[in-house]
């Protein structure tokens, strides 16, 4: 991240979002909303004095509400750019009109409460979508008691606790009484592979991070014992199977094949009731901490962004690639590429690999003066177009735009956006819209010649 | 319903490991041992289930099952195990542990047979078939079970009345003595 911020060919626009995309491959007009961070990026030196002296404390989103942050803050230590932002919802100046400590103390004079939101429109040749994922809300499983029992947490919570710069400084503790847990139960596939929760897919990362966490726990706290309830262990990757075996053999993690049915509290312990299908019997465990491996789900606003970008998405909200095997990083919309878990759950090596592939595909477009396109695209005959613009409505790729010629509005196809699906041709009432190579006249001629041949070979009589 | 012993879940695994060097935590529960076992239909727990119960620290279930007593030690499981676990060896250790624990043995007949068989060997250096059959059937309280086979086998010279004895029975007795001494020094 830091490296990209220093590269002269990369302009980072953080704390900003895409609000509109117009145009087509090689020629996108992207409107970006730059949110005000109330700190002048050109002046701020990143000394952190404002953060230190800010009097307000609010739950830290980065630490999943397990720790506190200030109202002027950076999400995490290594955040790029090294410039804080003011949270106007909690800042004393923005809520009550007093304080201003950060402005008074800032040695660079970078704090600027007057900053306004900015809309910028820029031209781009290609777009790479890498908006990532979020985690499934486990409170959908009432029987697991996430949200109700303090000591039922998610894998991400444990990950934050294991981080030495995290909310507990690297110590794993029970959220209820801050004591170290002895028996830790991991539950896999919480939200994944569950038709009843509408997510039949495998989240792909949980098997491996759970094995990693079990190893780390045993490493940091040799007294702990991990139990992992799973349906299948999906360790498909280089050295993955060996890694899971290490967790089992060298770190003594007990893998129990079966789902957990219920978790309930008994004293200060959690009783986990599950099944060991390999032993063929129910099991109950006394756990100090339960860690849920929650499913990978798309960002809540993934579909909104898909509509802005005009790219297709699946029933879950993951963006769809142009071809699952041959065009895995291309979106159906030309010039827009997909990478990371916004497409489907991916682990780090897969995300890095697809990012490399998507970047190269984007560079390929930028390195050429001219693009070669499929000739089978639609066109509108301007002489007979009635200007009803029904075709504009039915085009799934926004490839038809109205233009005015001699005071008359007619439709015109943007060939770079068109995929030649033929929706416009079948909708057009005047037969003005046609697909190159598949005009009405050409299709009639083909049908006529087929009948000629059939007649010549006496097939028509035979079939009667 | 059974509670897993969360005090020391690896206790039984480690005991088996110390006894014969076979680590059951390697087992991936593929089931190939049970798939190839020629006598698995007779067992109350399949070989892979036995390994599973060692993994989840349930000696009570393992030591009273019939599996290790029915096991013929043919070693098909050991040869075919993808994790190279010597399951037949584990079965052997389990027999030992079951006898030590003095739990009701899953297959009483087998234990009786083994005792009588070894007794015969100890005395003569070779098995005395007639004695073995009679003692075994008496022990099972069905003395005439195989009586109808006796005359036929006798006529064909398959059963000797007195039985054979090897030349140096003393050496056999020494083997028995030594093995007992090893066992005592172990415990």
C-alpha cells in the first residue's frame, strides 16, 4: 500500500466513492465523490498529535467494536495515506460546536473544518473492481447465540485479538470476563453451504484460517485445546492439506465431523451440542470460547455499485465474470475487470493472482491505439428509425443512446458497448435496428435458400 | 449423549502412542482399513471407528468392543493405510490394554481360546489338537459340540491321542518366562 502511494503513475483517491460511470471501454467518464476528511492532505505530516489529544472515544469499526478510537482517527496503524479523518458524527466540534483541540494543536495547521464535499469527473481507459467482501451476520443462527452470548465470537474477532496491535494487544480473552479461554470450539460453515440461509456456496477461506488460528492459539497458549466442527475440510491449495494435518497432528486440534445444533450457557461456560458422525454419536463440549467461521458475503452496497458500473451480478450479489473458465477476470461489460472477493470468495493467493491478471488485461487495452471488436454488433438505420427509443429501454448494456439529427431524435448504437444480443432488433417496430450479419433481409434470404434446397431434393414432399 | 473429556483429550491417544509408536492423530478417517477388513462384518465397531474413539479419548468404548478380539491380524489394514498407520499393531496394543484394564472382554471366546492354545504350546512346544478342542469346548460349556468330527479326523490321523512334544521344551518355557519378565518390567 505504502509503495503504491509513492508511485508517480498512481493517484490514490482515498475516502472517495464512485457515483457515476458513463462511456465505454477506453473512454470511461467516472464521477467520483471525494468526501471531506477535514484534514488537508497536502499539509498533514501524519505526526498523530491530533489523534493523541482528541478527547472523544468511540467504538472502533476496525476492531469490530472491541476497542476504542478517537473522533479524529486513522482506521489502523499502517493505513495509507498516513492522514487522519474526522468522524463528524462523534466529533465535539461538529456535534456541539466546541473543542477544536485538534486544530489548535496541529503543528502543520492541516485541520480544516470548512472542507466541502467535492465531485470530480475524470476520464479512464479501464476499470478494475476490487471492492471485496464482508462477513455474514451470524445472528441469523439463533441456536448459536451470536450476539446473545458474549463468548460466541466470529473468526474475525479472534483475528483482531491475535493481532499484537489489536484491541487486546495480542492476548486472546473471553469477552465476558477477560479471562484466558482453555477450551475453544470452532464451528465451520456458519452461513456457508446452507440452503436455508440462501447461501449454498462454500466460502473457501474458513477451513484454512481456522486451522491457522488453532495453530496460533496452541502456539501462544499451550494449555488451550481447540475443537473444530466441520462438514468437509476443503484444503485445496498448495501445501494446504499439509497445513491442516499439522494442526491436527502437531498442534493437537481435534476435528469433529458434524454440525453443531445448539449452544447454551451453563454457569460461565458454553455447552456446545453437536454430533461426531465418524463416531456416530452426539457429543457435548464445555467451551470457554466459541468461534464461528462466518460466510463470505458481498458488500451490502455491491448491487448499487453494479448498477453504476452496469456490470452483471449473481443471485448473492457477487459480480459475474464474462466466462467462468476463459475470461475469469473480465466483466461482461468491456473494459471493466473483476478481482478479489467481490467476484466470489477468494483467499489471498487467488486474490493476488486475479489482481495481476486483471491489471495486465487493463494494460492491454491502454497500450493499444485501436481496439479490435467483434463485428456482429447492432446498428440503427437512421433513415427509417422512428425515434420511439424502445431499443434504449431493452438494451441490457446501455449501448444505445438517443441522438438528434436534423432536429429529429433517433437511436444510435455505441459499437464498443454492444454485444450483439439482438434485443433491439427484435423490439424495433420499423426494422431500423438490426445486428450486422443478421439483418431481416439476410435471415429471409437464408430461409428462402434452405427452402430452395429442400424443394430440389424433394424433402418437402417426403415430410408431408 | 457423551461429554468429550476436555481435561486431557489426548490422554488415550498418547497412551497408545507410548505403547507402540502409532499416532492415531494422523488418521484422516478415510475408512480404507474397514473397507478392506475381511472380518469387519463380525465386528461391533469398525476398525476406523476404533481409531476414531481413540482420537476423541473414549477408552471405555474401545476396550470393551469386540473388534480387536475378532481381528485376525492379517494386516490388510496396515498395508493399505494411506497414512501408514499400523492398525493391526494398535489392535494388538488394545488387546493388552483391555486385559490390563480388566474390563468385560468384548469376545470372551477368543480370549479363552488364546489361553488354552498358549497353555498347550507352553507344555509341549506344539499344540495338542485333541486337548485344545476338548478344553475349549468344556470352557464354553458345550463339551460335545465337535464330537461328531472326532472319529473322522481320528481315522485320518489328524488327531493324536497323546499329542507331539518337541525335543527341547525347556527352550519354549524359557521364551514364556522371558516374555513374562518383560511384561513385568514394563508395568
